[in-house]
């Protein structure tokens, strides 16, 4: 006899993050975790340094100053903002609170992996719905919903596909779901979207059904992945649930200080969007010219399709030999693809050159 967790937990495949080191290579360019091209905002770096001497103090459990700053930045009611240790934590808390044994969680076939991982932890049956051209198919999602469905989780834009649903489709999805199903709109990449027909999720939360939540992160455009900071905008009742299940100090003091400074950093978002749009386009064009299929992306990354798992693997090895780390996609069921985060202009150029050289040899 030995100690055993709940059986569903052993069905979880542990999350494997992006690699960050290559043995024997000094200069490594890490484009495997969509971390933002510019590092942390300068004001956030200063804020983290300035709070270091206060590190013995417990942080404000109510996270008031940060929620105020987020509310001001995004014109949202701070009473409906809940912060977490990365949006991963908030997604997990939502899935654990609303899912559980005997329930179902519906997600798209290549939806963000954490829904599957936490859904299994919670004991939910995970239903993965086929996509159309790597884009969420609303009709198929609705058809997959059954009487036990309690959660529908959707990243918009989606990681790793980069695809997006316009607001009209999200509204149609919500309208087709029963009222007792929580729709989780994970908008980790919202800031990068340039399409005008997009809403990150606040509109549906505000529509008042009480059953839609938007999650956001500081790990992407704000360059603070290492601080672990995310937030949710949720209906009052869901805010109440999160208040019951979150740790009393789930957001640490350094993350809070950094987050406040980040949302107040002048021109940060504008500069980051302009850079991302420019280099996402340039890199996509360069890869296409080299003979690699690139899926359309609204995020800060591209999904590059090499046509076969073998070729993707060789491309990955060739890139690594030049110190360039991408994200292999076998774990997502896309073994012919590599996901490439948009880095600095120089980094994107290095990737473009390396892939062009690889394709010239192996095309
Ligand atoms: C779609 C999506 N949601 C959530 C997250 C988690 O972000 P965080 O760092 O806020 O936990 C990521 C990070 O890769 C993501 O791609």
C-alpha cells in the first residue's frame, strides 16, 4: 500500500515549458515561450528594485493598488478584477471551482494545454473539439456540449495556432451555451491583436449573463513572465468564488509593484504592438519565401509548418546549432510545426536567415 492521489491526477501529462539552454552554445536566443520582445518595462525593473528592502512584509492581500492600476488602464471596474500568480493560476482556480468529477470541460483540439492539465486535475472529462484550419469551430464546439458540460475554455487568440475568432463568433458561442456553463475567454495575447472585429472579453462579461470570465496576463506584452502575474475580469459571483479559493497572498509584492509600473509605462503597448506587427509580417513573409507554410497569427508568435515531423525536427536542430530555440509542437499534436516567438528585429532576422539556409539545403 502506498499513498495515492485521486486517480484522475495520474492521467495528467506534466506541462513541459519552452527550453532555454543549449549545451555548448554561449549566445542563446530564446524564442520558445512568447515572452515579449523587449524584456520588462524599465519602470517595472525600477519598481522591483525599489521594493526589495520591503520584502519581509506580507503583500496587500486585497491587491488594491494593482487592481486600481489595471482598472484605470483598461477602463474596468476594479471590484470585478481578481489578480493571480500568472493567469495560469486563475485558469486553474476557475476550472477547479466550476469543474470536478462528473463534469466535462470543452476546449478546441489545439487549445492551450493548461485547460487539459487542470481539467484532469479537477476530475473533468476533457472534450477536445476538431478545428477548421486550426481555428476554433463554434458550431462544432456547441455540438460537443452535453448535459455534464460545466466549462468551455477558449484562448483568443489561441496559443499555439495564433488563430482568432471575431467578436461575432464569440457572441454566437456564448448565446449557444446554456446559462450554467462558464465560458472562460483566455486573452493572454489580446494586446497584440490588430483586427478591428475583436474584443478581449470584457464586453461579454459586462453583458451581464454572470457566466463569462476574461483572463489576461502580464507575461506576454508586459514582459513579466518571471514575476508570475495575471488577472481576471469576472462577474460578481465568480469574483466571490475566486476570493474563496485563492491563497490570501497569491500575488507577491514584487509582482504587484512591477505590474503597477508596467501598465503605467508610457508608450510601452504602442511600441510593442508596432514592433510585433512589423516583425510578425516580415518573418512570416521570409519563411513563406523560403518555402515554409506559416499559419496566420494574431499573437506574438508564428506557427511554422515544415510539412513533416522529420523536417520540423531537422529544422529545430539546425536552428539550435545556431543558438536559436523555438518551441517544438509534438506535445500539441502538431509535430510538423515549430512555434516561433517574435523577438527583437535582430533575433527575427537570425531566424529568417537560419530557416532560409535550412530550406535551401533541405527544401
Ligand atoms: C493562451 C495562454 N493562456 C495563458 C497563459 C499563461 O500565462 P501566465 O504566464 O499568465 O500564467 C499562456 C502562456 O503561455 C498562454 O499562451
